[in-house]
């Protein structure tokens, strides 16, 4: 399948550098009479090294878009290129392969209760075939999210926020090219939230990771290169954090979204 040109601008030919390139993506839940469209004509580019925050009211389609980009559900209308591969029309086995290059941080953290924090992270490292260095990598990343002293605790002995940070460490330990996060800091205090975001910034700046993060957490809006706003399944705006704050009438938005 040929790639859609990124731009029709006549000034300079644009090199395709997107990690994620979405074109005219529609998405429906249900069948027959129950079929309901939840995403409408989404077009979007995410570039290496960028942190993009996605906001929008509850039910606007944020998680749905995230799971489509993450190859966790299959799209059938439009084009969705992720890390150079077209996902629309792709079979399940291939979707699984795509997922291996993506770090997911979702609210249900799905830690293994019988394994310690470090072992949970080590399991992710093992998937890359690295067995000898796994303990060190796990301990290093756990200390970066403030859990050095909790590395050998099992989830049952950790708080909700600590479990969330273990899941974040597990998602980031292999430095995936694409990181998709759904409200990653919601359960965290200010310091832990900032540690997590600092780690993400490091991955974006130093490793060129692309990060798409759903959040209403006004404490971390400053890390974004862009803020996109989804309303009723449509991409309403795509702006810098400052433009976003300037261009939105406070009353029309969730108050938490723009107090910086
Ligand atoms: N599995 C499903 N089957 C049918 N409809 C669904 C399903 N999952 C979500 N929806 C509907 O799709 C719409 C978008 O849901 P989605 O979870 O993407 O919203 P969201 O923006 O992530 O909301 P929130 O901020 O509350 O997490 C909603 O109307 C929701 O009810
Ligand atoms: Mg959601």
C-alpha cells in the first residue's frame, strides 16, 4: 500500500518522519442497529522525540484512539500507520508484532502478584532476549521512578501509586519507540508524577521516543510539545500548550485542564 503524502505544500518536499500517521480514521463500536460511530475523520501525525498530550471530555474517544494506535483493536476505515506499518487491514498476528515495540501505560496495571516489583519489570526485559542484564535494568528504572527501596516487594505490599509506578517502569524499561499512556499520573502524588514525567522527557529527548499521553493532570501540561483536544470523537484542536490555554474559553472545558 502506498503512503499518503504528508503535505501538499509546494515549498519544500516533506520527508516522512512520523512515528504515527493517522489519516481519515473513523471508528465504530457495535453492529447493525447498535453500530455507533465514536471517532470521526481523525488525521494526526506524531513525530519522534515528541510528547503529545491528549485531552477531552469523558467519552470523547481518547482511550479508543489510543488503543487503535497501539494495535490493541483493529481499525477498518481510513489509514493508520504506526512505526512505518499500515495497521488498517492487518491480521491479528501482525498486530501482536507491532505491539512489541510499544510501551503501554494503562490504568489497570496488571502486575503479577506472585512476582516482586523488580521481577515484574525483568519479565519485560526478558522479552527482548536480555537475561543477564535484566536485574540491573529493572533496578535502575525502578529507582528512576522513586522505587529503589521497593524493588523486592510484591504488589500486595505496595500502594496504588507505587504499583502504577512499577507498571510505568515495566512499560519504559525497553525504551520503546512509541509510548502510549492513559492517565499515567492520575494516582500519583506531585513528586511521583513529576518523576514519571521527567523519565518520559528523558526518553523523548535522549532516545527519540514518541509519547502520546491522555491526561487531565494540569501539573504536567508543561512537558507537552503539543496538546490535542478530542471532542465527541473529533480532533478539535492541535496546539502548543500556550496556544491551548490561550484559545480555550475556561468554562467550556474541564476546569482541571488548563490551570497551569
Ligand atoms: N467496548 C465498547 N463498546 C461499545 N462502546 C464503547 C466501548 N468502549 C467505549 N465505548 C464508547 O465509545 C465512546 C468513547 O469511549 P472512550 O473510552 O474512548 O472515551 P474516553 O475519551 O477515553 O473517556 P474517559 O475520559 O471517560 O476515559 C464512549 O461513548 C463509550 O461509551
Ligand atoms: Mg478513557
